[in-house]
C-alpha cells in the first residue's frame, strides 16, 4: 500500500532516477548499444509495469493483511509471550506469506507463472535426436519474432538445450564484448535482439562458440546456413555448416606469451586441420576428455575462460590460456592423455568452510536450547 502510494505520487522523481541509472551504468556500456532515447522509452515502460503491479490485487491485499496481523500480535502480545513463542510465530508467518505468494504472487511485473514441461516443445523437436554436444542461437529481430519462436525464458534448461544467450548481470565483460554484434542477450532493461546487419559478418563467432543450430522466426539467407526444418508455426531451423566441436585438437596456433592467450579465429581453424576430441564427461564444474594425437599441439575447449578453472593432464595441473579472447586452451604433448577441467574457485572453498561452521554452530545452539535445563513453556 505504501509502495503503491509512493510510486504513484512521485512519477517524475522515479523516471529521472531510472534515466540517471541508464546514463551511468547502461548507455554505451558493454553490449548495450541502443540509443539513449530507446533506453529512456524502456524506463517508461518499466515504470508503467511497476504502477500496474503495485495495485490492490489479491496478493497485495492478503500480504498487507498478514503484515498488519503480525504487527498487531507483536505490539499487543509481546509482553505476554515468551521469546521462544515469538520465534515460532515468526516461522509460521513466513510460511504463510510464502503460501500466499505461491497462489497469488505474480512478481513486480506480473509475469511470474509456473511453467509445465511439455513432452514436446515445438522447435526443440527438430534436433532432440542429436546426441552431440552443441549450442543453439535464437534469431529474433524484434519482440514479435521472439514471441513467435515460442520458447519460454529458461525453458532450454528443462530440455537440456544449451543457449549462447545470457542475462547481462551474470556474464563477464569479455562475453558481452564477444557477442556484442550478435545480440540475443537479456539486457538490464530488456531483451537485446539480433542485429540483422551484423549477424552475417559475425557468424564465425557462433561457430567458435559451438553453435550448431540457429532457430529463427524468419528466413535467413547465408551460405553457411542450411535450412533443415520448419515448424507448424512458421519458424525455421538452420544448420551451421561451419560449426566447430565443443573440444578439439590443433597443431598450429598463434600463441601470445605476453597476453597468455591463443589467437584463434575461424580461418586459423580451417587451415589448421583440427581433430575433434572424445568427451567422456561434460557436467557442471567438470569436463573430461581423451586425446590420442601423435604430435604436439593445443586443446581448444569451447567453454568460458574464467578464474577458478583448473586443468589437469594425466593428473598434473597445467595452465589454462585464453583462446579467441573468450574460450579455454591448454598445450598438449603427443601421445594418449586424460584431460580434466575442474571448477575449483577459492571463494567456493571459503564458502563451504563458512557454511559448515555455521551448520555446526547452529546445531550446537539448537541442542543447547532444547536441553532439559533450558526447556520452558511457550506461554
């Protein structure tokens, strides 16, 4: 109620705050390539959505009623209840609030809804038989095209399909720069659509990123893309004929020791005669593959280079270099090797240690509180 009053009472203040945020953190930053006027328009759209969300709907009424009920109990009964009773009541009220949100809550934009996984999702049916490792790119020039594709946000995770699109708060600067001319990312103020004029010129970036399929709402004319299917709703699935494997071996690359990186582009790969590597395991935080080459060279892995990743060849750790400014590469000697990539950041170890310590302390305090010497009635 208070939020609704504040949002509706000071529209100019909130609009200017949103525009200042755009100028300071979004406009001309990373892949945010829209004009300032377009971003201002998005700010207005988001403000209108907030005005609609903060209204007297069933969820807001029930939530406000629950909050008032809690305050009434605390102010009228705090002197009659023991501290333990207040704690138990707090847990009950939190559960009730989550229960109400589950049935009536729709988020600030009114767009939160449950997604039921279907046996077949149009579009994914066209490549569900492909057992290889690959990624998919959604070709959408505008909001209408994106809606026509019919792929709900994050639905790819339910079907085990890997996208190259990402949310802007969750990707690195290098990632945003790499895909800047391609779009297909969720901007801080909305979806960044495909740039038709630069898509063809930057298709090689998708090839290096292991993008095998391009799913589009309209026809695409490009010599490296071949049409392999069409859905009933009129969408098109294209096969990228220049796609590179998720992991492969190359002999001749241009290594830059000062930058600790490997200069890799599509022309280099074509002339270098790459050899796909057998992937034994590819899971979250772990990749394992086997190499049986009779020459020295480099292993290229189409996985994001990021601090915390460690590579091991036959049990011995080797340094991971950046390849193509974004991906991972390690040197390999001739012969048969077992290669393992593990994500083991220092922050994860510290977090695990703190969590375990907190768990043991909480258990100890809990046992102490329920011991016979400290047991007391609630009222």
